[in-house]
């Protein structure tokens, strides 16, 4: 082979790769797509996954099937996707707990290295509520009362790494007061004690708490997001009412296995962003207490890294251990 012929062959190979990859991406998906949820059916992450899967099926022309793989704080499902073929046919819906698990557990994977961000879905702000007999009407009142009665107030969380627990820990450390954490196994176990006055303070999803607030069974003091909630616009943020910079929200995003080809990631992102902008999808998410914020893979990558850093510091400073 002459030097000239070799150059032509190399050029032809490069041309084939540059043209072939987009064509291959256009042929994706070639079979049904699995959307893993590392949590049981019925929770907010599962609901978000099913809303997205139904619409994404229509846009991709292949069925997107939700596959619940609960256990080990969601890490069973994550490991499944980490080990999957990087071809875009196995995805996972991320939950807010992803910001905590790397600081609480010894994991055989790194979320930032072993998964490919696909699309940011949105956030789910929490509410700070108290039982009505507590003599506080605002977040400022709560901080003043807690400082005057160190260790007297109790607050709940479902697990060591739950947002309910960590939001309370962040509030304590940011506002400079103490209250006692009481562990529970799930929100369902928290509510009877909170409604019965045996607990003082709690953080939880807007959707879960709103019915109790409307009935006067709980008093809402603030929303945990940095901006007011679309679902609860009349309620101030904690940052507005005495705790500057406070931000603690649930969030959702879609990831694929690391090394998934960029054209496939780009195709998925464009389809997901488009479906998230549909009024029907937006209304369904808002009805679940979630706020759509469709974003790029880089948006999701940066958000995950920020959550890992923020909650890792809280976990280390508070010396929180996995239960």
C-alpha cells in the first residue's frame, strides 16, 4: 500500500465514523428501553418515572418500561445500570437521595464517574411544618423559640440520609440552634405522631403535607427551595424568613451507563426536554408537587456534584452514620 493509498483509506475510515454515528443514533432505540427506579412503586420517584416513560415511549417509537429495583437505599438499581450495556437501552431515574449515599455508604461505583447524565427533570420542594400547639407562626419565631429552648424541640426523618432528616440538620446548623432528631421508618409512621403533637417539627413533600395544612392540622412556616413554590406560592422560603441561603429540595434526573455514545445521549435529552415542555406533562408533574426544570446533561452533572458536596459536608459535620 502506497503512502497516498493509506491516507485515502484512513480518510475513508474517519468519514465513515463521522457519518455513521449520527445514522446509528437515528436508528436508536432498536428495542424497548428500560427505565430503572431504585425505589418501590408508588413513591414520588416512581411516579415521575412513569409520567416520563409514557411520553418518551410516544416520542421514541419504542416502549419505555419502568423497572422497579428497590433495596439498599437505591443502590441495587444504580448498580444494575452501571453494569448495563452503554447503548441507551437501560436508563435510571435519579432521586434526591443520590446526593447523600456516597457519603453514607461504601459503594462499588461512583455516581459522577460510572453514569452518564442525560437530562435534568425538575425539583420537588419540601415544606417546613410544625404542630399547631407550638407557639410559633414564622421561621423566625421557630428559630427564636429553639434558641431559648435548646434540645426541647423534636423533628422527624424517615432514614439517616433522608432529605427530611438532612433538611432539619441543615436548618439547625445554618440558624444556630439545636433540636432532637427522632428516626422513623417512612413518612407514614411520622404523620400520626406529628398530628398527635408528639413531634414538633417536620420537613416533607408539598403533596404529602398540603392536605393537613389546609385542614389546620399542621402549620406551614416555609418552603425549602430558594424560590417560592409554584404549588404553594403564598408560602415564603426559609431564605426569606430568617435563614439566608437555605436550599434543600428533592430532585429528579435521568442517567444512562457511562460511555453511552454522545449522539444517543443527545437524542434522549432533546426528546425528554421536549416532552417536559408539553402542558399535559407539566400539569401532571405539578399535580405531584414537582416543578419541571428540563435541563442539559451538563446541568444534571453539575447539580449532582453540588448535592454530593453539600450533603456530604452536612453528614460529616453532624457525624451521621447509615442506620
